[in-house]
C-alpha cells in the first residue's frame, strides 16, 4: 500500500527545495525520490514549471508554463547562496555599527560628565570671584562713606 501526501501540505519554500533537488537528480533517481516524499513525479514537475515562471511562491499553477534546465537550477542555487552570504555580511556589518554606536554613545556620556564637572568647577570659581569682587566693592563703598580718598587712608594708617 502506497501513501501519497497531498501536494498542498507543503509550503512554497518546501516545494521550491523539493523541486530544486529533483531537477539535480539523475535519470532513475527522480521517481524514487518523489515516492519517498509521498508525491508523484508529475506534481514535482508542475512545481518546477511554476518555479521557472516565478509562480511557485504565489501558488499559481497555470496550464502552460516554462521549463527549467539544470543550468537554471545551478544559477538559482548560486544566487541563493550569494544572497545568503551577502545577508550574513550585512548582519556582521550591522553588528559592528551597533558596537561602534554603543562605544561612541559611552564616550559621549563620559565627555558630557567631564564637561559638567569642569563647568561646576568653573561656576564655583566664578562664584568665588564674584564674592571677592562684591567684598571689594563694599570695602570701597565704606571708604567713600568715611570721606577719605584712597591715598589718605593708606598714609594715615602708617
């Protein structure tokens, strides 16, 4: 007793993989492969035709479709591998950029804290000079209130 799987139980991605493997097989290996999956060879050939027309992912199976050669299958595989490599490289580059961004953010935070510390020191120093200037201003005002010019006050104290 043979068990046949309903072709629609495979996802388009699985159908694509099965079709690509099937095309690479030699004569005499295809029917056993199809049967090992519980499929009939004509179903996989429909998938191959739909794949060649770009309709497999849309699950559209028109009556008359194109054909795919082993060279086409090899090119599809090569392009898929190239795409996977480029995606992996893009992910690596993205990880590098994320690390650099984190490093720059940390450095910017350190710089901000250092700037705030230096600003606080400068503010404290400016406050000290403001108090000194205020005290000098008051001292000068007291001297003016006493009615003595600057030079006389110094001479009389000697």
